[in-house]
């Protein structure tokens, strides 16, 4: 695919209390689970970390530090989009343990001419399981410099062509919305481990 995979792995993990990238869900760490799916799908995979994050080396991936410091996930998205060789990226966070390759392929193929393809969830838009094109770069830069850090707000910029994908469209591929589940707290981590145990019992 002429799309770059971007993994945001900032390394702050404030709500978890420890570096969640290296916590295990099943036999693999959160970061390794994400990398394995992205490497399966994209010939170029970038990992973006914070400027003050410890060095990170991941086989088969290129690691970049945020181009603009202390802008959270929005800064990571901006960095990944700038550094990507391809015109489009698929971006995800490193703490999403149930990424679905078929779902990602569907998102990437949904509308190749759109500047953004983003899912609508019951609680709002999900900007970190989404496709972005290079035209989004100046919008993200403006938001970063003005400290407007809610990524989902980029979808309302009138200069961009945005496809919002409703649950009626993606739901048949992932009826329980596991693709969008992330792990921010110890409770989230235990819930994800419980899901994996239940999946193992039914196989």
C-alpha cells in the first residue's frame, strides 16, 4: 500500500503510572502487539515518541521524536505525517491491543481521495484509528502552535475533505468495537487481559 503506518508511542503514561508500552496483554507487550499488526500491513512503519522519552529501538521501524515538544498525541500525529514518505498515513496509538488488520485495510481503502477517514463512536470521533493525508499537516501545525490539542477538532476544518465512518459501516467488521479499545489505566489493562482470556477460552 502507498500508505505509511504510524504508531504514537509517546511514553508519558501518566494515568497508568508506569510505561504502558512494555506492559503485557497476553504474551506480547502493548507496543509489540501494535508493531506486529502494522508491520504486516505497511511497508513503512514509523514510531513517534516524545522529545524527552528514553531512546527506543524497534526492529523494522523508524523512530522519530516529536518535532514540536509537549503537544501530546496531536504533536505525534503531526510528526508522523511530516516524516512519512507516503502521501497518506494510517495512525494508531501503541496502547490499542485489539487492532484488526481487516478493519485497517478497510479504513485505508474507504476513500483514497479523502484528507481524513475517521470513525464515529458512541462517545465521539476516534482520531487514533484513522487515515490522514499530507494536506492535514498545516492544519495540525496551526493547532499545535496555538495549543489546540484535541485531534478530533481537525475533522471540522473546512479546508479538509473528511469522511466520518459510522458504526453502521464499520460495525459488521468489529461489532464490539474492540479495534478502538485503548489502555490508559490499570483498570483498562486488566479489562483488556480479561477480553484476551475470554477469546482464548472460546477458540
